[in-house]
C-alpha cells in the first residue's frame, strides 16, 4: 500500500467528511479511495471499461462483408 500526505483546503475537507458520512466509511482515507474509484468509473477511457468490452464482443460476433475495392463497396451500398 502506498501512503501519501495530501493538503486539503477547508472545502475539500468538508466534501470528504460528507462522502465519509454518506457512505458510512470509517476514515477519510476510505473516502478518498471511494472518490478515486467513482472518478475512474466516470472518466476512464471507454476501451478499458467492462461495458465497452461487452459491447465490443457483440460487435465482433456480428456478420460482415468484405470488399476488394472501394468501388465494390460503393456498388454494394447504392
């Protein structure tokens, strides 16, 4: 486990206290970990998210057509 000393202003400290109380956490360290986890879920690149991997597997299982040239593709779509 990595330990870090962080500086928080009064507002940030209040937010952590609210998170700690809302989720029934014992320490502010747990609150920081929860905030990081939520941030990760919201902002992680989609290709790393489990939902995206599930969607990608459905796409890969689909039916596809192959074309030898762009002209052949244009004929098929028109």
